[in-house]
C-alpha cells in the first residue's frame, strides 16, 4: 500500500496494526482503493464469500515487466515464472465450478495459445521442464553427475588414512559457496589443496586439488546452462511481448480478485462484517468495537445531524468514541471488514475523511497550538462534503473567545455539507451550539458511587468534566483538590449540579423512550398480524371466486345437457336443475354482500382501484371482468371481486424504467482487418471498440496490413474522430509494425 493519506489517517485513528493484518492476506502489496462502483464490488465479494477457493500464491508486482517488454527487453527465468504463477491461478479460477457473476467474469478471460504454451514449459518450482529443450537437459544431467563426483571425492578424502591426522572433523564445510575440509597445519604433507579460509581457532579450510578440477568443470557447465537459459528467456520474452495488451489486462484482473479474496479471507479469519457506504450521510453504529482495543465495550451511537458535540468526564472515552466513528467510515470507504453488527448499522458516503487530533505546536515550524488548529480549519474551507473529527476543539486559546469563533466556523462548515464530531470541555460553546437544529449533544457518563467513568454515552445533554474527581483518582492530594474547589467558586459548582440534574433527567427520559419503543414494537407486531389476516382473507376470497367459476360452469354444463335432450319433459327437468344451481349461487353471493359491503360497490370507468398490492385505473367494464391499467404501466383483465375502490385519487407518474448495460462477454484485445474494404473495416472496428470499452480494456491491438495503404488510411481517419480513443500509434516490430496499430482508450 502506497497511499500516504491512507497511512497518515490510519495512524491517527490507531488502525495501523489492524490494517497491517489485513494487508497480510493480500497476494502482493497494493493501494486499498478499488476503482469503480463500490456497491458492484460488494456484490462480487458476497458471491466469493459463498464459495470455497484456494488463496492466490505470493506474486511480485509486474508493472515494471510490462514496461521492460514494451522496450523490447527480456525477462529472467524467475521473472517469467512470476507471470506463470499468475496465469496458473487465473486458470484455476476459470475451472472452478461456480455460477452467477463470478462465472461471467472469469468466462470473459480468454488465454491466447502463446501464453498457454509458455506456461506449459515451467514446472511447479519454476524450472524449465525436461523434454522441451534436449540440449539443456543434457547439460543439466552432466552438472548433476559432476556434483555427485565432487561429493564422492570429498567423502573418499575424509577416509584417507594419510589425511586423518590432519583432519579437525569428518565434515564437509561450505565456505564462500565452496565445499571444503577443515584441517590443521602441515596438511600439505598428505594432500595437495588450496586454502580458501581460516577458522576462528586458526585451522584451515582447504579445497583439494582433485575436487578443484571437478569444480572447474561444474563452473563451466553452470556457465553453459546460464547461456542456454538466456537464449530461451529471450525467446519467451519475445513471445510475451506480442501479448502485451492481454498481460496488462490480466494483471489488473488478478489485482482486482486479490482485493476481493483478501477481504473475504480477513473477514472469515477474524469474524468481521462488511459495511458499504449508504447514499446518505447518516452514521448509525450498533455493536462497533474499535480494533485497537482489547476487550472493548461495543459502541452504539446515532449520528444523523451535521455536528455531534461530545462533552463530559475526563478519560471517559470521548476521544475513542470520535476515533471509532471516523474509523467505521474509513473502513467502509475502502470496503475493509470491521467488528460491527452490520444488520443494524449504517455508514454514509463522504468525499473525504479528516482527523484533527494532535497538538500541532512545533518549534521547528514556528507554529503555536491554536495557529496549527486554524491552519487545519482553513484547509476545510476549500473542501465540501467531508467527515471531520476534532478532539479538544478549544485547545490552545481563551475559551470564551474560542467559543464565539468556533460557533461561526462550525456553522459555515455545515453550509459546506461537512459532518463533524467534536470533543470539548467548552460548556459555553456547547450552550451556543445547542440551539442549532443541526447539532446533536452527547455526554460521557460518570458513576458517582464507584467514582469511575462508565465509558457509556447519553445523547441530548451536556456532560460535566469531573476534573476534581479525575485528579483525585490519579493521585492528586485531597487538600489540593479542596483548595481548588474553593477557588472554582460556589456559582460554578451550582452550574455543575444543574448539569448533573439535567443528565439525570435525560437518563429518565431515555428510559421512558425505551419503554415507548417497546410499546411501538408491540403495535408494529400487531399491525403485522392484521396484515397477515388481511392476506389470508384475500386468499380466501380468491378461492371463493374460483369456486363460483366452477359452480357457474356446472350450471352452464347442466343447461347444455338439457338442450341436447329430445323430449320436452327431460329438457324441462334439466333446465330446472340448472336454474336451481344458479339460484343457489345468487343466494350465496347475496349473503356475502350483506357481510362484506365492499362487494356491493358499483365500479365505473376511470375510477381508481386497488388490485392486490398495486393501484390502477379502470379502463372498461364487462359483466364480470374489468380492464384496468396499473400505475406500473401494465394492462390487465381481472374479476370485479378482486378490486377495491380507492376513489378519484390523482394517478402517480410512472417511474422511469431502469436500464443496465452488461459488458461484452467475448471481448478480445486484438482485431484482424486484413482483406476488408475500408467501409467494412471501419464498421467492424467501431463494433470492436464498443466491446473493448464495455470490457474495461484500456489498450487494444488492430492489424490492418500494409498493402496499398488505403485500408490503413481509412482506419487512421476513423480513429482520429472516435470520442473514446485517447491516442494510437504503429505497433512495435514484433507485434506487426506499420501493419498494426496500438490504440489507447
């Protein structure tokens, strides 16, 4: 991660360790920001969280490789293998048994045969496979045999009777990359050898002459292998150079997946939940725990207005509350999972997040505390829509003057769509701001009996600082505190008592509000039960209509059967039977009309009605059926009994249909226009550019050939006028030269 603002803000919010732990789940370091719609990213993360997959291997950053290949350079074997690891993992993803948006995404990735051929030439350890380069295989066999001969020669020397008196130990030592023996002085009487080092005790590390000759052969073989691998890597690099658009595209797709999988793995490992920024600016936290705290008390807070002003007891958690609110927005901004009850929380969207927490005083910069604070606020007047946290806003100047100044500053920042959390002991500032409808007050509470902060908060009130109690708790002598209270004065003490009484009243009000919420919940539950009953009645009514249809059909069938009879008596008897069925139906409907007055309503054309969960207007009426047009724009023919009158209410305007465009699934990064006429080539190129833009490509390759130059001219003129083409140029020689164009979108 190389975003300096990201690290600076993370440090201020005490999130460094948490984010370092998250970064350990990434395959390679990268900035936390993901380009594109964050809500779309959330859909992919949720889909990935539903499947089991192997994490990607560590892969080195590859942007410099692409630049190197563009300049016709070549990569080393280990550098090419980094690409091979990336290709193999993306091929693994393509072969997973999945469906939905993940399947659609991986299906768009189509590997060129050249890339698959390069991948096939490497084994799992990154070495070139045997059987592909026979000459290299032969040299490797010779090298392996030479190494074995060196080992055997050293072992024979360790058993040499004439050398045994000079050996310090019977081990083979590796000194400066060379196998050697450790001997004492006078060894040259028993063996010819070259001294290559001295031990701390003054003994000699020696390389025997017989082994030295073998080492020379080994060195020659290694040089030969290096030269062969150089030529092979040069060939493979040239092959990769012809696939640069695909390499760049796949590298970005790997990074995108790495973003997703790291977040999923981190959330699974630490039991965390995701929060996606909502469309508004409300911050509602339920069960949020700041990651820097051990065994933290979960925070629940509603920050729905423009300013949240937190007052109250010293060391009562005000600063950590501020950091928690900013941290939740920070983590949601980068879609990093966090410890929170996501189903009951909501975090808004902001153009930026800033924290004014530290004392900016600096002798080096010749700046005072208050001047530093003013410098921070001056920068805010150049921005809009920020979320800002300010700890101890009154720091560094006279409190009465600061109260008036900050009141005006805060009111102006509200007009610039700022959302601000403030901690303060400024009772005057809190009193000045309390009347503003965009300001919420919150107090850190104090336990009088235990003489300890509760690390809980009460919204809607101003809290007391409890400076004397805090000082006593941290060891200040009682006589000092007593004298300080006398200096403070009785009038100030009375103000403190009033604040305490206000807090107590707020607590009682909160209890009453909670009781009211429970009552509202019971009312809501009752309403849900009534809705369920209504749905059951509607279902019963539909069954009744079906039964009526069936019985009407029985009466009609009886009448038809009577009409088929040849004798008048049989006809008369059959018609009487049909008439009895009809009368029974009418009698049943009459009794239902008495118990349900809405069934007697006479509908008219143009009348507003309700049909199931929708509303609409009657277009025409039949004897038993009605043609209606729903507000959603659909026309339906329904039975009268399924309608309910609404009266002549204004018809709402139909909502505009939502249109979504899905990217081309089969987009390629290259196009061949050889043999086409100018107009045909332009038409095909136009379609190809559209597919490439939808697929998210930023660079493509088009082959047109050289020929008479007419086709190349037509292509060039078309590209000059296309609004989405940033630039184009002739391709490098290995990618087509003058007969091809590299187009940047």
